């Protein structure tokens, strides 16, 4: 069990989980709730934010911009914004 906790504390895993959850949420909303489906480009925004985070993490390891929760929040906020903008 402690190995699982160590794994979940990794910033790479946290960002990957946030990106995966956002893709699943967008797919569910696109298929079941929204009047028209979300396109491919808006669906790619959360993984793109994940890639930007990984690039920043590689260059600026101990910088404040590499705080994992900032990027997780950005992924979830972008997901909510995409859903809301497609709902309107």
C-alpha cells in the first residue's frame, strides 16, 4: 500500500490522472449531455497543458511555476470552460 501512496504523490502521475479524468469527463459530456459534440481540438487542450507542464518541469525543477496543483487546477478549469462554452 505504501508503494501506491508513493506513486500517487509523483507529480507526473498526478498530472496524468488529471488529464485522463478531464478527457473522460469531456467525452461523457460530449456524448450524453451537450447538444453537439466537442471537436478534436478543444479535447486536446488538457493534454497540451500536461505537455507544457512536463516541459517546464524539465527546465525549472524547483521553480514556483512547477507546482503541480497549479497545473492540475488549470487542466480542470480548462475542461470546465470547454464544456461550458460548448453548452452555450
